[in-house]
C-alpha cells in the first residue's frame, strides 16, 4: 500500500496537482458557460 | 386472415422477384461456395472445433450481409410509392423478414453441407445444430432486414449497411456461436438450453423493435 | 458573482470531494489490487455516467419519434457524444488498470467486449448521422437506429456477462465490485462521484446544445 507515500506527505502533492488540474478545467468550463449565456441574450 | 394472405403473397412476390433474375441468387450461392473454398485452401484440413464453428458462422454472417443488402435498395421509387399507398408497413417488414429468414436458412444449411464436405464434420448433435442454424438465420435476417431498411433511407451506400450492421449483430452472433459450439460438442440439452432461450428472447426483442420502428422509416 | 445554476455548483463540489477523498480516504487492502482500487472511483464512475447518458440519448430518441422537435434530436445527439467521450475515458482508464493488475492491456472478457461493442454502436450512430443530409430525415432515421442499437447494446452489456465467467471483478467469483462487496467507506466516495461526473456530462452536453442552437440561429440569418 502507499503508506510510505503518505508518511512523506507526497500524497498531498498528488491531490494538489489533481485539484489544480480540475480547477483549471472547471474555470474554462465556467468561462464557456458565461460566454454562451451572454451570446444567447 | 386477410393479413396473413397479404403477407404470404408478398413473400411469394419477393421469391419470384429474385427467381426471375437468377443472378442474385446464384451470386449468393457462389459466394457461399467461394468463401468456404478459400477457408479450405487456407486451413487445409488442420482445423479444430472452435475454429470450425467460428469460421462457419463468420461466413454465414458475410453471406447474410451480402444477401440482405440488396433487398431494400433494389426497388425503384415508383414501386415504393405503389407499396406505400396500398400496404401497411407491417406487411412489408414482416414479409421481408420471413423471406430473408427462409433464404438465410437455406443458404446456411447449404453452407453447412459444403463446409462439412471440405473441412470434415465434427457435429455431434444434429438436432441442436440445425436448431442453431434455424435460430441463427432468423435472428440474422430480422436484424439485417431492419438495418437494411435504415441504411437504404440514408445514402445508398452498401458499406453503410456493414458499418451499421456489425455492432448490432454482435450480441446475436456471440450467443449463436456459443449455442452452436455446444451443439457440436454434443452437450446435453440442459446445458445448452439457457442459450436457446436467450436466442429466442433476443429474436423476440429484435422482432418487436422492428415491428414498432419500421413505420417511422416508411414515411416518405 | 458567477451566475451558475445550483447543480453546476453541486457538480464542482462533488468532483473535488471525489478527488480529495478518493486519494485520502481509507480503502480495503486487497491483494494484487492494493491502492489501485482507487481507480474504481474514476473508471467505474465513467461507465456509470456513460450508461446514464446513453439512457438519456435513448429516451430523447424515443421522444423525437413521438414529437418531432429539433430540440429532442439535438439532446439525443449531444448526450450520445458526451457519453462516447466518457466511454473512451472509461476504456483508457480500464486499460491502464488492466495492465497494472492483470498484466495485459486487453483480455478476452465479456465486459470488455461489451464495452468495445458499445463504442462501435456509437461510432456507427455518428457515421449514420453524417451520411444523411436532410435534417428531419437525419433526426428520424438516427432515432430509429438509436433505439434499435442501444437497446440491443444494453441487453448485450447487462445480460451476457452475467452468464459467463469473467476476469472482471464481481463476475465469476472474483472479489470486487458488487452491491454487497463494495466497502462502506468506498461507497461514500463512489456514489457522489457518479453523481458528480454525470452532472459534469450533463453540463458539457448543455453547452454543446446551446452552441448548436446558436450556430443554427446564425445560419438562419
């Protein structure tokens, strides 16, 4: 199991990377959403 | 009773249509013979049972696609208009499915004979195997007739029929192959029965879907 | 403030929850699988989301045939597209997981074949859509094919794997994913994950539908 990973605290790096990735993707999605809603009006 | 007589006359008409220009029928027979012969040449009698089974059904699959591909495309626009005004879509689709089922059964049996002639006959249980042939032919025919109807409404591209047909035929094909394999091995009926029932249910499902959906295609 | 609907916020929250809990949360220490069981949160989630989107596509195809509105057909098409995207992600994640635990990228297994067949059906559906020019005809014919093909596909995926042995967890005696086997801890992450990713799929689908409507509007002018 990945207990060594957790002891070093590296698991948080994994989570941080993944969260940043998704945050950027979500930001893009929200940007598109707003743009399209604006165009619809 | 009027319904069945109409359907029956439609089936006869399909048969006569094909029989008049023998080229289509003889083409299919040649196709069966040619593919079996090619398999014989490539394998040269060194063939084990699963391969025999799968090869046979793949050949039947290709024969079916070839045979049913032309069914909807051959009729001219004027003829189609004629049918549309006189007949309910149910008659058309049921008659076509019946005709193709009979045709496929004949071709499949013929194919089986030629196959055993060239590559030996490992079949243990003839009853179950013929049952497999029958059910397989019916399911291929109903599926492919429906897909042919769909493909003919799109651009008249024969490749489209194959593209649309293969994914839809996959479940039917896998069950048929397994059923037939068990029949060849001569397993007891109790082992094979689930597959038989499954094939029946699949067939019923396909027929029901075709019955419900065809009128939407027919509106032109 | 960002004017997002409530369910879009829910989607974002759920997915971040999945990501964080998915890596930090406790999982049962199973042999061979070890930590990779966490992939379940993503791989199986993708399949569930795909199934849901496929059902949406099917429902809207049926709706189109009963009420020929362009909207119904657009929804059917876009949900199929997003469903296919999730399906591809599901297969890719599955292949990576397989290589790690079973030793090969692909094995002869009923569920895998069912998955590949499902993607084949989708591809055929899109090829059919491209082959027809007229809009109403395209909608009608592809709806018929969708109902026919997806129904058979669902039968294929659900019924056949149950009848045979398979390497996949949950069938043929392998430990793994079934309603009784899934650890209570994992369920706390799994169900929100399914909901979150499904909402994500619906969000993307809605954007695509709006884009298509705008393009249509543009063309008409």
